[in-house]
C-alpha cells in the first residue's frame, strides 16, 4: 500500500530549480544595473552579512526593507539561531503561481485534493493503492 508522501513525490507539482546562483554572478547582475563594480557589490554583501551577525549577536533584530527581518532566538538547549522572516511584499510576489517564471513539473496536479490524488494514483498503480 502506497502512502500519501509517495504519491505526492511522484504526482504532486514540483518546481524545477536551476543550479544555485553563485554570489559572484549575483554581484555581476547587480553591477550591470547600478554604477557599482562587481567587486564593490561583493564587498557590500560581505559587510551586510557581517552587520547582521554583529547586531544579532547583541540581541538586535535587523530589518532590511523589501527583504525581511533577521532576528536572534534561543532554543531550549541554549543554541542561539538567526531567524529570517521574509518581507511580506517579497513573499506575496512569489506566492502566486502566475508570478513564477520557471518550470513546474506536474502542473496539472496543482489544486488536487487528497481524493483526486488518490484517484489518479490508483488509476496509475492498480496493484499498489494509495492509503491514508
């Protein structure tokens, strides 16, 4: 008997991700759109990272308008972490599928509920029915 996770892995919608963009490529892209050199952009990214760490280590959240808020927190075991709460506008712009410009595998499965997924799975796998 198949389970819901197996069915979702095979039949559920998935974003086809490209390779992760290296920081240098992002710096080049920003440099093309500004009057900065790629090396200056890279230096700013490094300073931004250092600044977030510096202030978070002192208990000060850092808000970057349009990106999000970096805030320190502590777990019960004493480990301190940095949490990122994405900016509402940034989250909202990617949230809708029509705003996504990349490829979506199994796009036809968008919006299927568990019963629809079960029907599709059972039709494709009559010897291994989906059970939840």
